[in-house]
C-alpha cells in the first residue's frame, strides 16, 4: 500500500490514533486529524505529535470539505453510523480501521484473531504466553492495549501476531484475514453502539469473513449463537466444549481435557489448570485449539496452562484481610461477565457493581446472584436501575454509594470472616473513570489502604 503524498483523514484521536499518525507520517502521507474534542481536552496527545510536520488538525467539529480525501482511518471508538462517517461513505471514500491498515502494511506475519464478549484478554494473553514459551517471535496486540500498527516495522513472515479484537475494531475491516480466528462467546453487550443484537453478532462474525479452507476458525460449541455461525465460515471449524463430545475439537470427558483434532489425546485434567472457573476452562480449551492447529508442542501448552497466573483486573486476587478475600474483576463490563465471575466462588459474595449505562438487562445477573451474593454495593449511572431490578428479585441488603472509596469501606464494614468482596461491575467504567484499568486500580488502592 503506497501512501506517499496521499491525503489520509484520521477520525478520532486515542492511543491507536497516535500510533497510526506516526506510521502514516513515516510513509509520507499528508495527514488530517479530526476529533470532536477541542484542543484543550487533547493537549497531552497533541504535545506527543509535535514532531509531525505534514499534519492538519480539525478539532471540536467535523470538516465540511472532504472531496480531496484519499482514505479515511477511523479509531475504534468512532461509531460507523455517525452522520459524518455515513457522509464519507456515501461520497465513496475508502474507510478502514487501524487493524485493517496494519494488516495491509504488514510483512505477512501469522495473524491469530481472538474475539468474544468475554474472555478475550485472558485468552489472548494465554495464547501469547504459549507462543512465547514455544520460542516463536510473538506479539500480543489489539484491543488488549498494544496497537497492531506498532508491529509493522519489526514483525516478519515468521512472526505471530496474537490479536485481541473487539466488535468496534471488527466493524472496520475489509481484507483482514487471520490464519486462525476464534469466537469465544457472544452475549448481549455494546447495544448502545450496535443498536441491535444482530448487528453486534455481524460485527463479531467479520473476524472470519475473509478466511478460506486453508485457515482455522475456533468456535464455542456450547454457545448457540457462536455455533450457528459455523455455516457462514469458509475456514476449517474447530469446536471446543465443556458439555459435549465434539469430533475434530477440544472437549471435556470425565474431568479430562481431550484433544480430538487428528488423533484422540487425553491432554490434561481440568483440576490441573491454574485459572479458576468454568469460563476460564473454556478460555483454556480455545487456547489449546489455537495452539494445536499451529503445531505448538503439547508439553509447552500444558506447562503454560498449569502455571499461567491470569491477567490484571480479571478476577485478580488483591488481598486477604481478616479472612475476607478481595478480588478485582474491573474488566467485568457486562452482566454475563459478572455472572461468570460470581459462579467461580463458593464463598458468600459482597458484590460491588454499577457503572456506565450501556443499555444492558440485569435480570439474569440478579437471578443468578440470588444463589451467590449476600450483599450488593452499587455505584455509578446504573446503581438505581440495578437496585430496582434487585428488589424485584427479592434482594434486601443493598447499599448505594457515591464512589469507590465508599464502596470498599462499606464492603469492609458489612463483611464477615469467610466472605469475598468482589468488584465485578457488569458495566463500563466511563461514567466515573477513563478506563476499567483506572477503576480497578482505584479499587485495589482503597482495599490496600484498609487497616
């Protein structure tokens, strides 16, 4: 892709935007940056881009004249149904995202693409660790926090790019083709962005839309939505399942993980897997399938599964104080993720939940919570919504708090020996924090300040 002298419009300044601009500059593109935030709100980012010469900023509003634009790159946070983006599309402009741009500019590395409503980061990290320990030139990139485009100069055909992909990123691909794709699960999420479940599923399915019979697609057999996508996939489908014996896949039989892709292999007892919870067992089986079809040594895979410690903000142990365990699951940003978290423990749970309203339904979460959760501590935009739903389900021990400091203090005061205090908000963080990472750190800081 020759971009020298081409006019490229980047819509949305964020971490991927910064990396994209720097690489477009190296390729000789003439860059126009557009963001609805004004200069004051973007000061730190603009300072980081001071060395870029051929760049024009249009901030606080969208440009009127776009006739001479050759290509548009949209950041993941920019909805593709935004009137301005639709105007660009209707005028025939070529619109892609950072992942697609990186794919086009890459040196043909092996792409592994992983998506799903929940478990993406854990599975991506797990697969990355497996390939690294197998001495492969491995990059762990994408929605996990490392822009894909930052690898284009250092990766080669021998490199493996283990790529976490969100529905936002998958909306804006065109030719992106991973050697192995994986869809872990699909449950209701981001409907404030996608509007309908059908559009959300369609975005997720984009991960395999360019794959051929030479590629592999790993799908969750136990998830009816995911399983139904197999008919639309041209790649060789590899299923994983906790509940059924699947031919040509990875499944559980008498507590043993079985690999039955070429020959039947009794691989590992599920109790030897280091990560807790049934959902993490699914993540592990997906990782096994991915690594197996890429011909990674089975002993390497086994060693990683038995020793992997998990990922920060995903059911992360914080502290044991007076026999009360504090767990940070700030990445639990939707109800299904929180359901999986609370089902991982056999102690009474004090659940800290609430955050930005994404239009989620909390009925199933609170129905499940009746069997696991003794107290609810609620904060953020959705606090009253969750409270009302909880009362309808028969919950009485509900505490509404103003911030994380009060949430931790209240949880500490109502806890008893043997309890778990679990931050798993079931909501996004953006009503109170810039990211789920900042929210998780705030929780951990407050927990560690308890005396």
